């Protein structure tokens, strides 16, 4: 793992976005990453979104790290992980 990118254990469900949102610390800056419930279900099967996130946290964080390094930010400077792998 890149030591300049860290993922604190502060994920949360955001109903208005229908996504699990989680912070990334990148060289001291806080970025927001997110993965939708739909994407979690497509990847990992049925279940509660937060439980699926917890069970697959390392894979999700690795993907988020790659997206951050590729600067794949949306218009609000968020990193969204897609349904497709």
C-alpha cells in the first residue's frame, strides 16, 4: 500500500447517495471515496451494504487507491468506484 494514501475506518452509509462513503487521506488532504449499494451487490452478492463493504474492505481500498493515483475524480472531487470491474 502506498504510505501517502491511508484509509481511516470512518466509512458511513449515505442514504441520499445510496452509497457507502469513506475517506482517504492523501498527503494530508482528505478525499471522499464512494461505492454504491448497486455496485456492492453486483460485485459481492446480496447483503447489507455496510456489511459487504466491511467484508471486502481491502479490495475496495486497493481499487480506490488505484483510482486516486489515476486522478479519476468526479466534478465534486469524489472518487466513485464503478459497478464494473
